[in-house]
């Protein structure tokens, strides 16, 4: 099965949704004491879970459009999105090592994408 561009776009959207979910879960974790009621009633946690669920549906649509070995590495872009969102939404700082890692992730995903059929 040839991988089409629409499948790649969908899996990139999935990676963004996974990153959004992580940001929501981090915000939710900052507000709870890890008891069941607080977890299931925290709006950030619920939004994080919803983001993961929608991302899973988008990933399933993407996988219908191509080879798993081509599409799945694009999920690694979620590390890039999380880092960028953490800077903006959580005021976190990235070191030179973080930026180097992001560069390697983007290069690796690009190589895999370029090397596909």
C-alpha cells in the first residue's frame, strides 16, 4: 500500500493532539492531589483525555491511508510540539541539548518521509 500525503497530514494532526493532551494533563496534574474524584472532575485532565481520544481516531484514519512503518514515525513530532507548547503555555525553558534533540527528531522524521515509496 502506498502512503499518500493525506495520511501524513492526518498523523501530524494526531501528533499535535497528543501534545495538546500532554499540556492539558500537566496543567491538570498541577491542580490535583491524585484522588479519583479530583482526577475525574478536573477539566484539564478531561480535556487531555479527550484530546488523546480524538487523536487516536485521527491516527486510525491516517493508518487507512498508508504504511505503518512510514506513518508512525511522524508521531514522534509530538515531542517537538510538546516542547514548543511548554515554552509558550508553561513558561518552560529549553537547553541547547533540547533544541539539538528537536533538530534530530525533525531530521529523522524527514528522512523517513522522504524515503517512503
